[in-house]
């Protein structure tokens, strides 16, 4: 009888064993790919797929920056305006993956021309994927709308990130 009682006490534990199999934890869908996490970029150019628009370059790349934060938020400088909002990518590897940005909350100051701020703000909602090529972040827009090209933002001396690249 004691053996039966011991067996009955062990059965619930044995029943739970299949659910205790070790596996790598799945990344929740709302946690961004760590490859962009903590990175800061400045605008190089916008490459339109429409030949009539061509390529647009900023007069000063430092006026247009984007920072990806590890909590799934981003902050952007769009000339004299600032923006904040969410970012996520559900499929990614070291070379690229899916990417969505926004919606962004953006200040609405009137920036003296020429400014690409409002133009970039409109493009962020159409970002669908990214690639990293030659150290540059390339954001692809939906329906072959274009590519927004960014380069790593250099940190000034005395930066809080001493291991970041310097100008």
C-alpha cells in the first residue's frame, strides 16, 4: 500500500516533465531586434524609385538623426523639430529584416528652408524593412517608394558612450 501511495505522489510530478523541456526563450513580438537597439544614425540621403524625384540629400546630415532605444521607442531630430514614437521588427538578422516605425509625435515648428523634416516624417510610416550594408542603415519603403539611407552618428568627445565611433 505504501508503494501505491508513493506512486500516486510522484505521478503529478511525472506528468509535468514533458512541459519542462529546455528550449531557448522566444523573443516576444513587441521586443525590437537588438541589432538596432541603442544605435544612433544621421541621414545620408533619400533615394526615390521615381526618376523624376531622384536622390535628395540634406544640407546638414546632423539636422536629421534617429535613435533606437531598447524599450521599443525611438527619438528623431527632423531639422528644427523633434519626434518620438515606437519601432519594432519581428523578423531580423544581422543583415536586416522587417521594420515598422510610428506613429510619431512630432513638434510642428516652422523650419527655415531647405528642410527635409516634414518629408522624412511622412516617409517613416511607410518603412517596411531594413538592411545594413557597408555600415549604413537602409530603410526600404512600401511599394518600392524609396530607400532612406543613414550612417552611424558620431559621438562628440566627452560622450556618454565612449566606445561609440568618433568623428
